[in-house]
């Protein structure tokens, strides 16, 4: 009786509060870059709907990020341009990420 109604109400509220998330095909990548180039690369990634998963600041900056599949070649070309070819993207795995924008 009462317990079932309470759980039903809670479940209904949770479903109503949740939203629909559209997922897209992406590629998990990483790279290491100098501190002087980091902000340009980070800005490029964020402006192009990439998801930066981790930034580790040591001697260089290590970035782990997901790139929408349809933007991978563009991102690779821009990073090559920004870094004058001194920084390569390591392609790790195919994945899915939340569609942005």
C-alpha cells in the first residue's frame, strides 16, 4: 500500500527531473604539451565541443580528452598548426560523449 505509493512517487519524480542526453561517437585522445601552448590547445578543444577529462601539470602538461568523431581531423590539424608540429595527439579508443552545443 503506502510504501509502494511512496516508491512510485519517488520514481516518477526522478524520471520527470531527468532529461534526455544525446550521445555522439567520439575518440579518446591524449597529448603532452608545454605550458606556453597549453592555454591555446585547451581553448581550441573547448571551443570545438571536446571534453577535457584530465589535465596533469608536471614538467609538461598532459591532457586527456574526447573529440567528436567528425572533428578529429580538424583538431589534429589545428594542434599541429598551433604547436608547429611539436605535439602529436595519441589516439586511444573510440567512445561516446555527450553532444554539446
